[in-house]
């Protein structure tokens, strides 16, 4: 599940309780490694309990503005070639 910032994490978790959904994993999405998290991804499961796992941030773009290898994999595209300097 991917959520935009207008839906706060605490609100999502509060709405999950009556549905008997428990958060299992959380990952913040950052445009770049230097930017703040603008979105988050959360994995919920019905009727499960356990500790919440917070995964490393998902970074969309590198310092040069190219998609990261992980983002390219999600999009199903080949990473851009690095420019020789």
C-alpha cells in the first residue's frame, strides 16, 4: 500500500485497528537521499501480531536526477548509463 503525505501514518494505523489489520512493514519514499520522505509504503496483514519492521528508505532519484537502480527495477526499465566526466 502506497500513501501520499495527506494521509498521516498515525491516521492509517488508527483506521486499520477496527479492520483488524496490523502493520508489518514500513518504508519511507524519498525523491532523493537528501530530501525528506514525501510518501510511505506500508504492509498490513489481517489478524497478525508482531514487531513493526522499518525498512531502509526507498530512494527514487540519485544526486544527478537519474532514477536509482531500485526504481528502474520497479518500473521495469534499464538504468541510465552514467556520464563520463
